[in-house]
């Protein structure tokens, strides 16, 4: 499969079903890579799903099927709204290594710049070295760790905090 035949777009509340499909797929396929649990999201009402689209969510589509997702959570405080956190990052397994994650990150970075964001931040599981390497290749630096940031099946797993300036 090829990332060139994938389209990425900012989805709206009327596309909530696509958001729901790819988000639940991500949580089911890679449960240890997310701070959220599938069980917490599967019970949300359709209205709650729509509300989660009040912040930008970009979905990658291949032949009309959602195959990747990346969201942006901007800080609300006027002293901090130059910062935003990348959330819900997922690319379907067969599209990993095709450049799709780079395209998603580029799209969300461009959107963030356009709304005045200067710094992107994210949290990634210390047990996900492939994701850490990806973000490092894309210019992110580790800025700290939250020891035991996530509790997964009784185990405490560190969260790695990373950041990248997108405006000089």
C-alpha cells in the first residue's frame, strides 16, 4: 500500500462515524500505545463523539476508508495558546513506513501554524520506541518523563514528553 493514494482532511461533526471507526480501531489494535481505553470510548454517545471534534481532528482516508488519525489539542489559556498537544496518533499497520505518518504530521503542523501555534507537544509511551524514533526523526526532542504516567494492566509505564518548535 502507498501513502500517495491517501487523502487527509480535517473532519467535521457530520463525519463522526469515520472518526468513531478509526479511533476505535486504533484503541483496539494498539491498546498499550494510548492513554485511553477502548472500553471508555465505545460507550460514548454519538453526541459525545461529536463534541470531541470541537478540537481539530485530521483523518487519513484510502478508498473512502479511514486509515489514520491525528488530533490537536490547543492550550486554552491566553498565555499558553501558542502551544498545542498532538493526540490520538494512529496509522493502520499496513500503511506504516509508507510516509503516511509524516504526511499527517505535516498536515497538522501546517494547520497549527495557521492558527498561531508555535510549539507542538506530545506524550508517547516509553514502551513504544518506534514512535519515539519517528518523532525524533521529525524534529521532536524529549523534554521530560512522567514516571508511571499510564497504568496498563497493573503496570506503571512512563510517558515520554516531547516537543518541537514549528515557528522560530
